C-alpha cells in the first residue's frame, strides 16, 4: 500500500511541473485514494462471498474491483493472485462490467496471476486463462454459439449448440474490446490488437489483430 510519503513525493514532482497542484489537492487525492482502497476491499469481500455461494473455488490474494454479474451452473476455479476489474466508465471499454455465465457443462479457470477487466465470459464448455495472461476492457470470451445456428433446429429448439474450448496462453495479452470465438487457443506470450475478432488459434509469441484477426508480426526478445 502506498504511504503518505509516496504522495508527497508525487506532489513535489507535480509542484515543479507545468501544471502544479496545491498541497490541499495532494492531501485530498491521498484521502480519496485510501477511501477507494477501503471500498475495493469491500467489493472483493462481497465478490468472494458471491463466488463461494455459487460454488467457485478461490485462491489466495484475489482482488475484485467492482461488482460481478454471476451465474455459475458449472465450475469456476480461481487460482492465487487473480485480479478482476468490473467497473463502469472504464477508459479501456466494457461498461457492462465483468459477467461470468457458466453453463452446467462449463469449466472456467483463471490461473495464477491472471487478470481481466470488464469482460463477458460465456462458457458452456471450457475457458482457461493461463498464468499471467491479461484480458483488456470490454472483451467477450464465448466458447459456444448461444443458439443453434441451423435456423430449422433453432426454431424447433433441437440439435446441438456448437461449442469448443478457449485457452488464453500464459502471459498472453488480449487488447480491449476483442472477441475470442469458440475453439480458439491464444499461444503463450501472444498479443491480440484492440477490437479484434479472433476466429483462429494464434501461435505463441505473435501479434494478431483485426476483424477477423490476422498475423501482424512475431514478438522477439529485445537484444
Ligand atoms: C496490436 C498492437 C499490439 C500492435 O502494436 P505495435 O507492435 O506497436 O505495432 P504497430 O502499432 O506498429 O502496428 C503494426 C501493424 O498492425 C496494425 N494494427 C495495430 N493495431 C491494430 C488493431 N487493433 N487492429 C488492426 N490492425 C492493427 C497497424 O495498422 C500496423 O499495420 P501496417 O504494418 O500495415 O502499417 C497494438 O496496436 C494494440 O492493439 N495493443 C493493445 C492495446 C489495448 O487494447 N490495451 C488494453 C486496453 S484495456
């Protein structure tokens, strides 16, 4: 947790900048930030209670900023150090907050150190977010078609609804407002550009973007 000294240092920097702030402003910002932390401690607790009531398992150091919309008829496994943001008016997108809708046959797993912001998760099969992966604001992860796509079957409510697992690889980063379709695996360390529609699996350490998402470039280690 940041101390008063952190904010005084920041104030000192701002005081010398082109747009200085007053000491009163700095103190009020400090107080507001502390109140916000207390508020988020409550939203985390409330979210944990809700998740546990819906049968989820939750690891250590879970953080939830905001309030979840949640229906779990399957399995939710949240490992250690997971963070979920679910806040309105987030600059990155997704004013609906975070929605988890897990069907009876669905398994949703967030592995150690993964996180997501204002993301809608619709899981009838399996969605796994691997270690350290980050999902940007306003994304949709949907491992199924929600309805039969054969019109005759849809009218008679017969036949299967297509579904296939989604895997977001270790340390992958999904840009804000992207849609990940059923059957897609995003490879370890890969990045998806803002506003992409991903219909095919992405190999490790590549950047893909667009509608539908296409290969942009490989991610190399800086020498
Ligand atoms: C995809 C991304 C990682 C590429 O960044 P970069 O490595 O710096 O690459 P550049 O900006 O040079 O773009 C490379 C090419 O990809 C294209 N591109 C970049 N972002 C794109 C996107 N979102 N959709 C489609 N094409 C995109 C560029 O037009 C460029 O095309 P060109 O080579 O034909 O000129 C970046 O644009 C991005 O979308 N980051 C995600 C940001 C985000 O959503 N954050 C989370 C908010 S909650």
